C-alpha cells in the first residue's frame, strides 16, 4: 500500500513535555553523537582494513601485513563494544527532542530497522570468530578471511539504513508508506552522498588512529610495530582526508537548495561554520602531507589538534544542517511542546 | 493517532518484543550480572587459596561473558528499544520523556560497564602478582556496574506496572521510586545469581576436566544458589503482593493455565524444588550431580524467567503504562475524545479519515491495525489472540455489540476508542477477514 507523499502527515508531539532545555539537549546530542560516531568509524574501518591487510599478506606472502591485520581485528573487537553503548545517548536524545520526525522515519523502515539487530549480532559474532581463530586457522586462510569479509560486509550495510533514517527524518515532504528499504535508499536524495562521506571519514579516522597508536608503540619500545602502524596509517589518513575534498562538496550540493543557501551566505552562523570546517580540513590535509613526508613530531601534534577540531566542527555542522531542514516544520502549527522552545541556534539560522 | 503502524501479521507484535526481551533478560541476568559475580568470586577465591585452576576458570568465563554480552546481550538490549519504538512508539516515546535523566545516567553506566569488562578481559596477563588486587577490584566494579544498569532500567519497567503517584504528579522521582521498583529489583538480583549458577553449572561440568577443581567450583556455585533461592522467594513474594489487585488476580490467567490453578502451582513449585535440590546437591556432593540434572535445571530456570517476564507483561493489561496509556497506545484521556469525534479523523497514516459507505472494509482494516494489532492477529501462531480462531462464526452486529462492552466483559481489554459507526466498520472488516482466512485455509487443506 503506497500512500501518496502529497499530504504531509506530520505527527503532533507526544502529550508529555520534554524534560529539560532543548538547547542544552542539542549540545548533548552533538557531543554524544561525535563520541559514538568516532567509535563506529574505528569499528567499520578497522574490520575493512583488517580484511584488506590479511588479503594483502596472503597475496604478497609478507607476514607484516598479516600482523597488522591481526592487530586491527583485535582493536575492532574492542571498539565495536564501545561504539554500541556510546550510541545510547544520541539515540535517546534524538528520540526525545525530534520525536515527531524521527519516529516516523524509523517506523517507515520499521522491519529493516529491526533487522539491523540480527545483522549487527551476526557481524559481531563473525568478527569474534575472525579475531579468536587467527592462530588456529593459520593454515585455513581462505575460511578465516571469509569470516572477516562476511562481518565487514554486514557492517558496511548498517550505516546505509541509519543514513536513510536520518535523511528521511529531515524531509517529511518525501515520506512514503509501504516502501522497501532498497527503494528508500534511493528515495531520499542525500543517502548515498552521506554514505560516501561517511566511508571516507571512517578510513581517514582509522588512519589517524593508527598514526597515534604507532607513535605510542614506538614510545613503548616496539619500534617495528610502531613503524608498521604509522606507515600504513599516514597513507590511509592522507588519501581519504584528501578524498573528502570530493565527497564533502558532493554531499553539500545534494542538500536542499534552501539549506545550501544558508551555508552560502544566507546565515552567518552556518556560513562561518562551513568556512571554518573547510579551512580546518585543508589545514589537516597539509599537516598530514607534511607528516607523511617528515614524520616530524610537530606535524603529528598539528594532525591531532586539527583532527579534533575538524570532527567537532563537522559534528556541529551536521546538526545545523538538520535544524535548517526542520526549521520550517518546527515553525508549523500542531507543534505543542517544542514550539517556543526552539534553540537559539536554529532561530539564528533563519535570520 | 500520530504514527505509521508496523504490523507483524503471523508472529504478532507482542511476540517480536517478547523474543528479543526474554533473550536479553536471560543473557543479561545470567551472564552480565550473575555471571560477573561468579567469575570474580572464583578469581578471588583462586587468589586467596593460591589455586591457579580457579583463576583459569574465571578467565575462561570472562572470555565467554565478553563475547556473549557484547554481541547478543548488548544488541538485544538495544533491540528492546528498537522493537518498542517500532511496535509501541507512544509508550516508549512517553517513557523516554518521563525517565530521560535516568536513561542518560544509564548511558554513562553502560559505557562504564563495557570499559570495565574490556579492561578486565585484557589485563589478565598484565595485572598479576602485586597488581592482582587491581584486577579483582576491576571485576568487582564490573559486577556493580552491571547491577546498576539493571537498577535503572528496572525502575522504568516497574513504573509501567505501578506508576504510583506519577499518574497525578508527573514527577520524575515519583516515577522512579514507584511501589514495585525495590521489590522487583531485589527479586531480579537473586534471580540473576540463581540463573547464572543454573546456566554455568552444566558448562563447568563440561569444560573443567580436573575433578577436584570441578568439585570446588560447583560447591562454590551451590552456596550462591542456595542463598539466592531463599532471597528470590522472599523478594518474589514481596513483589507479587505489591502489584495492583487486578493485576494480581490475573497471574494464573497470564500464565496460560487459567482454570488449572493446581497445575500452575505444581509447575512453579516443582521448578523451584528442583532448583533447590540441585543447590543442596552441589553443596554436599558436587561431583555427583549428573550433567542431565544440571542441564534440566538450566532449562527449567530459563523457562521460569521467561514465564515471569510474560506474566509480568500480561498482568499489566489493558495498559502499557498503568492508568495512563492502553496497550494499543491510546491514552486513557483520549478515549472520550475519540468516541465523540471519531478515531480516524484524529489519525494520520491510516489512509482513511472517516467511514463512508464505499470504504467500510478499508476503514475497518485501519481501525484493526491501529487499535488491535499490537496484541492480535487475524491469523497467527498464538491461537488465543488470532481472530480467525476467536470470532469464527460471529456476525458483524454481534461482534460490534460485543466490542462496545468488551472492556467490561474482559477487564484486560482496552475500551474501543471510536464512534459507533467506526465500531461497526471494524466488526464488518474482522468478520470479513476471518471469513477470507478460513476459506483460504479450507482451500489449502483440500489441496493437500
């Protein structure tokens, strides 16, 4: 049963009020989401790069790749546990302050949303097998790699559903009932652009993490490991941070025209944010390039500082995009509790 | 109503939540809470008695606790939330608002729990000798954190059955300190310990080869189990006597053994008795406990906790949050409005906004989906809830009249929230749907 999208069926808010200041909740949302997504990034990229390196080791016969892969698999199994629990706060806050939007977008993909549970459990179990059988299955590399690939492919599917949900919640004018998830992937105009941006970010963050980890290992006297991590990490980080120069604009220009306008001079805050984000990103790329060439400590420090800044500003930017999309709906009638409590940020966006 | 409805036509919505929730409770209680206590207990005992075998066993346990709790355990926990969002959006949405800060603290406790578990698991080789006490302390902290996660979420669960003063005051603290929070928390604490012993005993019998070591472990388990059973019964009784009278009177019915009170008593007392027997057996002749008996106790305990959760959910009917919201998401204070103005006019996403001569069946279907499908199916595996079974042979007028007084005839049913015309449309749709189902079944039977 397909229901036409022409009449927007935006729900009224729940009868109970939101227990706190919405502006404060939004700050918590941005911070907790950044924490969550960093560990998600480390999990997805960790398994992806583990599989890649194991395969590279099998192909070249060089044991160092296999060693790197194993380290990555161990790290991934730690990061994934933290990623899951860190997700509780952003999910809680988004459910509470954007109920009218987020519940509909979730319910429209209700069954695929529930299927994520099965998929994530399967992925995690496969990745545990992958990690714990590394030595046991030394002579059965094909089988071993299959588990790694299986877990990774499942993990790569998960963000697509999440991105479809968060894209859908922003565009009530596109809501359609009775759509399959695969149709929905293509129905909302920013899903794949977000996915590309996410994938590159994931790999870039893992690269930077490996640089830091390599540096730590070297300090602990594990020269060889340290060298291995740093070498691989800096290449990955530089490549994928630079590729964001493509993925970023691709995503930006897939946004709704009115929202783009806000970031191109329409709103001071939005324009300032995106300008700062781009400048910081370019600074990060330059620092990564210098570090790649020289491996000098000051550049490493720059990388770490600029990375932290880029992630923070991007996390905030993402939130401003959300509120820009929702602003016209938030202002609409039918809003019972959110109305009048609009965050200063969202209002200033419209000015 | 405000949101789209997601239907589970054969399984039934309740079953989807129940499957995820019971799996979660078994893992959380047995592995995360009870299991951590047993694990750290064994490690401590091994350290005190200088018995490396005990420590090795604790280490093995920690690997399985890590794997299971961070995969199936964690994801079914999130899963209850996902499932209730899809199936009971009004209820979970409201509870998130009432308990927002409790949930926020829960987030911090969750993260702490996982970090402690990871630290505990990855420091077995590093924190030895003089540092051993730090490893044990981490384990103790892990047990406490695991228990705290339950402490918070139990407040929410208990408030759904006994919101107490909250219904009037809407105060956060009234919701948290509700009448069944403490008894149910204490009850669950000892259930978790007993369940952990029940599930880990057969595992120990299989993986610990050394007879002396096995006896030591099982005896230690026996102590925990014996103590837990006593407290479980005591706090269980306190809990049962704190639930609302109407809910109390529905317990036997909720277990599915209505009219067979004898059976209900025998089954439950029998299950407790067999657990008690095993506890004593473990304590006195640990090596003599047959693996079959330990497996049976494991099975029985899972059955008991499953039964408990199902009964707890069922005796809350007709509410999802007692005295505030019915199980189909309609608030108590909305019923009159929907009866006056109509349910469909006040609803989105159903594709129908009023009953006309042309759309009666479609309107009836919409009403069924919105007001009945959170518990019922047209055809489905739970025959008591499947209309194909329940109302076969009824005609629409009969059914419509029955629906009108449904909540009086059956206390656990919410009142129909809509106009007379809507009620008639619902009845017509149900009669028609049941007819179609039985025709389809007959055709299928003939073809076979």
